[in-house]
C-alpha cells in the first residue's frame, strides 16, 4: 500500500483500515507484516496509523546455523535420512555466501533441490530400492553445492592452467596458486568446525596499467566460485565516478548499490586511490570508503572486493584510513612486462585473425617498445594499440596492392616494419 501511496485507491484503502480498526478495536486484531524499513514508511502514510498500531515486533533473520537446523528438521519430518553433520556444514556454508536471504523459504527450496538430485541419482542407477528414495548421500549434498568434488578440482586446475598461459606475471601466478591452496585449506577447516568464520579474502592489486589486473581478477572470481567461496563468478567493475555522488547521502546510496550488485561475486574497484584524493574541500570520496569499510567487514563472507591502482598510490590509499589495511589483508604487485613479453602479447593478439612472420613481429615490437620513454610504456595496453596500428597498415597495404582472396589474411613484412617505424 505504501509503494502505491500516490494511487488514490491505495490511500482510500488505508483510510478505510483506520476507520475499521477504530470502530472494531474490541472485536478484531489487525496484523501488518513486511520488510522493516518499508513498514516504517507504511506507518507514516497516515498520522492515525502510528497511534492505532501500538505493538511492534522485529523478526531477525536466521543465522546460517539456524537455517541448517530448520532444514534438517524439515528433512526428518519428511522421513529422509541424511548425515546430520555433513548436511549442517553444507547448508550453513551455502547460506553464508548466498545472495538470497529469504530465511526458511531458502532452505525449503534447497531441500527440494536436494531431494530432486537424489531422485535423479536413484533413477539413473541400474538397481534401486524404496529405501534409496529416502536416503540422501554425501554426493547429493556435493551436487547441490555446484558440482561434484572431482569436477570442481578439475575446473580449478583448468583455470590455473589458463592463468599460466598468460604472458609474464610469474610472481602473480605463484601468489594465486598459494592463495588457492590457502582457500582449499580454509574450506577443509570450515567443514571440520562449522562454527568458525571464513577469513577475509579482500585484496589489493597494485601495479601499472595494462599488466593484466582485470583479467586475473576474472580468473580469481571463477576460482573462488569453484572453491565454494563465491555464489557466482561475476565481476562488477567500478571506479570513482560509479561510487561518488553529487549531494549528501548520494555517495552512500551509490556505493551500497554497487556492492549489492556485486554481492555473491567480485567487486573490482579500478583506480581505487582516487576515492581518497580530495578533489574539493567537500569531496564525498571518503564517504564511499567508509561505506565500503562497513560492508567489507559485515559482508566479508558474501563477496570479495579487489582494489586496483598504481603501486605508490595504492599504498597511500591503504594509509588514508586506519581500518583499510586490516580489512584488506591480501596484496599483490603486478610487475611491468619486459619488451619481449610485450612483443609476445602483440603476436598472440594478432594470431587469432592473421598469418604473419611471428619472429619478425616480435622483433619489431620489442625493439620499438624498448625505445619508448618510461611514461609511455603502458604494457598490454601498448601491445593492443600496436597490433591495431599494424592491422590498419596492413589494410592500407591490401587496398593499395589490390590483394584479394586468402592472401588478405597474410600480413606483409613491409607493413610490419612500417608499424615499427611509426613508433
């Protein structure tokens, strides 16, 4: 009714309720239910509502352990048999990282999925008994968690192999592998002791532009999803302009909305240091940081935040607020690519569409990159720009020489050398 308050019929309904409540106060009890914040707005719709609704009760959300208890009792009531400890650990872990906070409804839906999984397993078995249709196995619990343990392990190794295929970044690759080992151990500890809290995995990616920070963030999101840390593998990329508003309260609102959209996955804050640089005396960037800090702690087990930017400026960012370092425990620096590594990126970028002398391309690209001033060495970004420049020169060469057919896909050495001459 509150959401339709501008509708005259909704207002009429509220007015009629007030009259009814007053005239029949000794005959009937009226209970209004809804979300806490929206019920407050509802009560403000009419001055008479506040005085006529004297009793108010706030129902707190269930904890993950309470959800597991509700779910277990629900299964027992349905005469299902399940390993109690394994069920409680699985459900508590799933609910802790779920973006759906519908309490009892959530676990009821989960149990229905669990039973459907059990039925699929039994029906696909060559021989089964009636007893099988009431016994929920560990493999059923693993399946509703997002796949079997074998497929999860295989996918993790595939993602790590994808990381290894990236050019350079040896320290980053070693760091990610170590992080995966740590997360796997943390997961085992949580299974042994369901009451323990998951550590914070918020992190800082420092380094110059074009060093693969966004790509690695996407791989980590998929790794964490497969390891059971995140509900989904999506990455939401934001920057200062996405978070900072124009008036009081606007920044907190925009920052909270960005976090809510990233919930269950990764929030990637690019050039995060800009939030602590005061552009004006009344800059709202610090309000975004304060909002982030609260959610980094309160929702630490529901999403992962990655803050990225130049190394020196990210050090300043962490020092700008005493609470940031304790909430962002993981820091990794992305090294610049060497000229040879940049040249390799150029070659790999072109290989998807063109045929060319890879040795010549890498030689020209490396020599060109090596002669650049330090401030113009933008790593992978430069490699992409060089590849695009080479493609443009190739198209000019094709047009001027009247090349047609399959020969169009072959980049002439003349165009390759010309790309180097253009810098």
